[in-house]
C-alpha cells in the first residue's frame, strides 16, 4: 500500500461524491481509520473529518449499497 500523501476534508469529499456533508457525517461512523477516515484537529480544538482516496471509495461503496439501492426500490 502506498503512503498517504494527502487527505480530503469532509466538505471536499461531499463535493467529489455529489452529496451533502451531513450525509457523509452520518455514514462516516461506519468507517474505521484503516478504511481511510481520520480526524483533523486544528487550533482551538476545532475538528473535522478527512478521508484518504480509499476513504472516499469506501463512502462511495456505502452510498451505492445503502442509499442508491434504497432509492431504486422505492
């Protein structure tokens, strides 16, 4: 596995996936750090989630399995 050289903030991941960041917040609890999700802690303890490319792929799979399938069956 290649070394991680960059991550995408949750807002950027939402843009890449064409979804809103609230949905990604809800789905991210299904991911572990080994899936490509990490916390970024800034000054004043501000925090946000970030995703590696693998994390974005994992989110894409979750969306396809849980959101898109549910939408098609309605």
